[in-house]
C-alpha cells in the first residue's frame, strides 16, 4: 500500500464514502465535511493530495478553500483535484484555467461528477505517481 495520504473535502456524505471506497484500497484517506475543517486537517496531516468539492455550504465553497490552501505555506504545494457537478448544475463551463485567471491558483485537475472509480483512481495515480499511467489508455469521464 502507498503511504500517500489523500484528504477528501466534500459536504456530501455519500460522495465522501464513494471516494473513500474508490481510493481506500490503494491509499489511506482522511475525510472532511466542509472547507474549514478541511483546512485544519490539511495543515495538521499534510496530505499528499486533496480532493475538493466545489459547491459546499457554510460560507466556504471549494474555490475559497482552494485559494486559502494555495496561500498557506504549509499547504500551497499540495496538489488539489477539484471534483464537482457545478458545470452541470449551473450550465457553466468552469475549468482549471478559469481558476488560475480569477483566483491566481489552479488545481492539478478539475473533474466532473459523477465520475467512475477507475477514472478517479487513474487521475490520482497520474498526479501522485507520474509516468506510471499511460495517458492514452486512461479511462475518460
């Protein structure tokens, strides 16, 4: 088993469970149900990767959480996968480039929910273990 710790920040308990099931055999996973607790865990546990939902209540959505993670010297170098249904729900077209333009930071990947477990795992491996996944055979969403 890998020693890379993955932190999942998502307000939806079903999605947290789904992601944990998809990745838990390959990686240890910590869970947070909102941006504030996710920031605390990220600073304390120093995960190797963060999977972050965009649409979360309580005043700290995924965009705000990402911006705070990237401004904090303890967490700025941790890659972040943004996993969201914001484009489908809002009929928008957000992507990593938009975040760079508006927040002056960008995630390592911006993936749409729902996502197949194999696709999510392949993306995690691509980020944590570069060169071990053949980009041409990676499952697509």
